[in-house]
C-alpha cells in the first residue's frame, strides 16, 4: 500500500501510526498536480478537495492512477464541482463515491 499527502508532517504522522499498529506502509510526499509514473489497482482518497485549483488535477490523476477509486467527501466547498466534472459516479455509502476510469462527463 502506498499512502500520500502533500504535507511532510502528515506523512510523518502516518508513518508513526502505521508503525504503532504494526503496519507496513509506503508513505510519500506527493502532489496531485504533478505526474506520477506508477499505477495501482485501486485508489482511496478522503477529504482532498481543499482548493478549487485541485478539482481538475485531482480528477485527472485519480483516473490515471487506477481503474477505480473511492473518494470520501467531507463537505468541502469544491466537492460539487468535482462530482459534476467526474460525470457518472456511484454513491456507495454516505459521502463516499466510486469513481470509474470509464465514467466521463460529457465535457471530458
């Protein structure tokens, strides 16, 4: 498993918590707006839409990284815009949507 965040402090906390719980996690500082070379089977993202400028890059990166991704919504202002841009998503639980690489909005 690979866990990422843009903040080094968050990554350090993640590493400490994983170690305390006996989990092996690759934790890295990453930016959604920068290209990544690897791909994954599944992406999990939660509370990642803090700024308007991240809507399109986040959507594009999620679709590049894996064929499917679960996105946890936290009530941030730009989530509705993200969901409109994503097109067809499946609501799988309260405030959790499944984003498929195949699902595209009519503007994509």
